[in-house]
């Protein structure tokens, strides 16, 4: 008999060789019907794979991210099986699950796959799925595996196998298709009830531009047709909200290959939006005791040798810049932390000076492969809403609470109603690989969990996910379409204070190491604006809208009045533009409604004579006429309300 420990720490005994599926059956029939995979002693495991030693177990269904990943990765095998059945001689690269669905990289030889092929492949996949094919796990020797794929003529698998260690190699067989794979897989294909192959793309083998370009087929599968239907509706809506599309339409930002790939250029309206966000955050940070600093975009190489960044990332990042005369080496800064450490070190610090909170909208530069670049979410230069808090170990909890409050204030002002946190802690079985004392780790880990509990923030804990230098808390928001985005992070760091030999004088007159906390509520301005755009579909809250008001003169005669009105509003810090086109007023109103300007001001003879405006709010609400002063007051009041949903 073996002891199986469940996530709630309860223990049950089973015969050795029991499978997770058997264990699920012993708990409930419903669970047994739905179990897709498991985690056994920390390793992902097939539902049908025997367990023959004492173990901790977690069972996964479609409702768990791990269950979905198993479902989708298994679907990638099923797709490969279908493709192999339809097109002879194709070769396969890799086929992982992704956030939503899966892909497989395929060398299709002389065949070019088209949209029509995708439909045929979908049909074949469903046909094979209905055969209830099981996934069979087989241990093979390296020699056997090489022989099999050499005979099959799949040089991609041969290359992958030759890099593996003998004794660790497994196949998964599903129907007529055998794949090199670590698993785990679903018990059989019958649970795959709905299939959609979503797109085709080119992908270099192993991401290397010098190697062959394969065809990447993306797809997604579901256990119910209804779920696929709902997903497709969501996908349509997501396309309309794509931040790259909206960014172009609303003239917020641009990219230029001449300037450089992945280097976003903020246009006037986008800059307006970004500055509003920065001003707002700066204002709140001041309330919370932050001090703003500015540091250069480059730093001496030694700074990053000391910080450890050079050893870690140096080879995979932008090359150093050198001076012509002295041969000095500088790096484009990949992060702001080392600069801020030097600010801390600049003068002696006492325990009474702590916490020191250094904030900077710091632009950093990180090399990303050109194929990885994506809109504003994967770029080579971005500006972090960064800050570093240097504090005493006993202040960590209070500082976490304060950062969480800042994040809450901002998310509320931006209408993100759903947010949650992930807490990343040490691997409980291996304390060796972390820097910092056990005592400080325990203190900080408890502090983070207590801070979440006190703030009532829903949080789940991931053991073993902490960086080697400290535990962290990540914020996730759910956008209007229910998609989860990871934004802000609060990260404890015991490493940099050590490397930079930072200290303060304690109440005992002795030297002590401060704890460093990195935090960025938005993450980066670029990523945040992308998420915000997709969340609100370009309909920003009034306080952020680059154009808050559009003035619609009923004819050219009232253009002067409109211009005076515009400059009056500008003085009141209200952003207004004028529709100067020679169009009928009805047309101008319809167009303004389409472009989602929060307010329209209609001006004609009566308005000019009485220095008034006729006000329409976006969404067809007629607010009647009012004096220009009253209108300005109305806008100010709404902005204030939006910014203070605390
Ligand atoms: Zn697999
Ligand atoms: Zn940092």
C-alpha cells in the first residue's frame, strides 16, 4: 500500500500502481469523468499512469489551467495525426499548448497549407477523436528513438532526441501517430468535441532566422461545442479591440522600421494619454511618501557586473556602447534598480530615514528577437513606472499594503473591476538555492500573505515560483472580455542590497542590510496602455480621453466662436477639438458618436448670442444648453469623481 497526500493535506491509502484516474474514482464519479491529468510529487502525470510510491497528488480537470494545457497539448498530437493521415511525408517540429489552444510547427515539404486545408484537417481531427484513441506512454532508449525517427525521415525529431539524455526519453502513441514527448496526455481523444484551427503562420525552426521556416498551425479545442461557439464570439470581439489596430485608428502610437524594430513612438494623442496616467500615479505616489528621481538611460558596465545583470543577461542583450577616446563601456540600461541602489548609497542612512522610496518613470532597453515583438506588449524599449523601496525587515508588510493600496486606487480609476494576485514563494523542499537568511524569507513570505489577507485581495500561492533573490506578488486583472493579464509586480530582493553592500545604521548603532522592494503597478507604460486599450475598446474614462470634447459648429459662421470656446476650455485643462468640415450638423453628430468622444458641444446662432453650449454626452444623451462655465465645471466634477473611486 502507498500513502497519497491530497492538497488539503488529507492522506489516503491505495494499492501500489494505482492511477490518478483510479484515485479520482475513489473520490467521486463526476471527478473521474472529468480528470485530464495530475501532478504527482511535483511532476505532471498522465491520469492513466501508475503511481508506485508515497506521493502528493493534485488532480486536474478542464477547469484548471494545467488541465486545459493537457487537453490542448493532446489536441496538438491529434492534429499532427490528422495532418499525417491527410498529407504524406510531412515532418514535425514541436507542438506545445499555449495560453489559448496549441500549435504545431510542421515542415509540409512541397505542400502549402491553405484555409481550405484547415477545414479538412478539423474534420479529420473530429473523426479521429470519435475513435476514442488512447494515449499510450512508452519508455524508449535513445538508440531506439533515433532509429525510429531516422527511418521516418523526420530530422527535426532526430535533432531534438540527440540532445536528450538516454534513459529519460518517452514516446506517446495515439492512433497511428507516435510522437517524442514528455507528456502528460489526456486518457483518450473522445473528450475533444469541438475543434477550430485558427491560423497559419511561418516560424523558424527553433526560433533561428538562419534555419528553415516551418508552417505553424494554431488551433483550439473544447470539450463542448457551446464553449467553442462562445470562444469564437470572444475572438471576434478581441480582434476589434486589438490594441495595434486601435492604436492606429486613434493615432496613439506608431512604429517605424527606420527608427528601429520594437521601439514604440508615442504620437501626440498617445503621449497625452500616457502623461495623464503618469501624472495621476505621481500624485498618488506623493501622497504615499515616494520621491521622484531621474537617472540616465545608460550606465557603466561595472554597475551591471556588480548587480549581476551582466552575468545573467549580458550575452543575450544589446552590446555595450564604447567611448571613442577612453574605451569606456556603457550599457543601455535594462533596469533601473542599480541606479537606484547608488542613490541609496550616496549618503549614510539611518533606520529613521527608512523606508526610502525612489520612484522613476525609467525607460529601459531589452533585446527581444524580432519574431517575438508584438505591438506594445513585446517591445525593445519601454518605460517602467518603477520604484524601489529600501526598508527594514519589519517594514515589509506595511510597504506591501501601501503598494497594494496604490494599485487598487489606480485600477478602480480605470474601471478594472476584477483583479487578483499570485504570490510566489520558495520551494519548501529546497531552501538552499535562495540568497538571504531563512529568517528574513520567512518574515517576508508571511508579510506578503498577511498583507493580502488584510486587504481582502484574492490571492493564490505558488510554491517554488519565487526568484532566487526574494518572494513576489503579481497582480492580474481581468479585462472586459474576461481575459487575464499580468500587470503590476511587487518583488522583495535580498540580493542587490548584498551585492551593492547597502547598509543603514540601526537603533543599536550597528550596520544593517536594508530590504529592497521593486514595484511597478502598471508594469510598463507600454504594456499597460495596450491592456487598457483592449479593456475599454478605446472608450477611455473622461479623465484619460485624449480628446474629451468635440465642438460641432452648425455652420462656418460659428467657427470663430468655436475657436474661442476651444481656447477657453484649454485654459480649464479640458481637451477639445473642432469638427471644421462643411457638413450638415446631423452628420457631424453621427460621426462624433461613432468616434466615441465623451462630449459633443453644438454651437450655432443662439449659443453664440448667449455664450452657451448645447451638450450631448456620448451614448445619445442630450443634456440641454448650459453656460460655458457650467460645462467646464461639469467636466471637472466628472474627472474628479472618476479619479477618486477609492
Ligand atoms: Zn505530447
Ligand atoms: Zn527594480
